[in-house]
C-alpha cells in the first residue's frame, strides 16, 4: 500500500471501521511510513479533543440566533425549488428542537449546514467537501480491482455480504463496459467502487449510504427531471446523485455535456 492508496482508508481506520484484511494492509504501511503514522496520530488526537468538548452547553441566546439564521437561510434556499419527489436533496423546513449538547468551539459552524432527508446541503462555499474530494481520490488512484467485469450481475452479486445497502449498478449505456470493482470507503462508511470504460475514458462510480453527508448547495442542478450535484474539480467532471435511497458519486474524464447526459440518464 502506498501513501496515495492509504489516504481514503485513514478515517475508517481511525474509527475502527475496516475489516481485518484492510487493517493488516494499513498497519503494514504505517510501520514503514512515519508521515502517514503522524497523520493518523493527529486524527486520533483531534477526535479525542472533540469528544472532550461534548459536555459544553451552548448558551440559549446562541441557540436562538442559530435557529433564526437557519430559518433565514431556508427562506433564501427555497427559491432553488428542488423537487421533493426526486429523493435527492429535497429542501424541507425543519421543526425547531433543542440543540442539546453541542460543540461550543465550533457552534458558529453549525449554522452553515441545513439538514435534509438524504444529504446535507451546505450554503455556497469556496471549499470542496469530503464526498467530492474522496470521489476524486478514488478515481485518480487506479486501485487494484477485487472483482472483474464486464458482467453487471456478477459484479453486483460479489458485494452481496460486503455492503449494507442495496447494490444496484447504474447503466451507463451501450458504449460502456464495466472494468471491475472493489470495496472502498467514503469517510467512515463502506462503499462500492465500480470502474467503467465509456468512449475509451474511465468513469468511476462510488455507491454508498450517503445519509447526512455534505454536498455544496451552489452546485445542485436540475437535469432531465432529476436533481444532482454537478461540478468540475481539477479538470475532472463530478456528480452526486441519489437513487432509491442510495448515493452515487461519479467522476469521469469525459467532456462536460457527455458526462452530464450520461449520469442523468443512467438511473431508471
């Protein structure tokens, strides 16, 4: 395992989410790489620090201001008119509830996120989010496959007891071929990585339970009666879409128009 291969596994390793085989591979790498070991130690220390702050109560005045901000933000975002029936990122007002015990050092950051049924849509931001970043990492990583294509049924069946969500592969059309697939991770949750070849170009699809993960609201687009996140990152086209309660994060080297049409028409 190289440093580049290790990065997508770091959060899952710190949170004890890896299986025994992945743990062995990660720990073999950490034994010989002081830089990655230092990153792991930093992550552990950071998360322990967060836990120590969980018992700090936010002032009631701050709680009131936070909910006021959320309501104002929702009023602005409602103009986006994201359709509820698409099951992607339907924006709905939330009933007020007690914020309870929160992280006082980052209380101000709480108001920068609006909770929605399947994904979390954050207001416009100049930074990318972990879902986008990690999709790009897996796409560029060229990791070894664990099950070979091109049979979609066989590839989907291989994941049967390895993931905890319905495994349905998107149909990328007659010009596509499934090259293979493997287990991957998005933050602390297990994912399926399926690699296609489309028009001679690679397209990577991460399939996972995306509940409560964050996507940038300014990139939510309506295409062919479907809502999705669309953006270009470092020269790669990326999309995040939900279908039947499962999240699909797609990265590809295709031209923008071809990529957008491909993703929007790949789910039936």
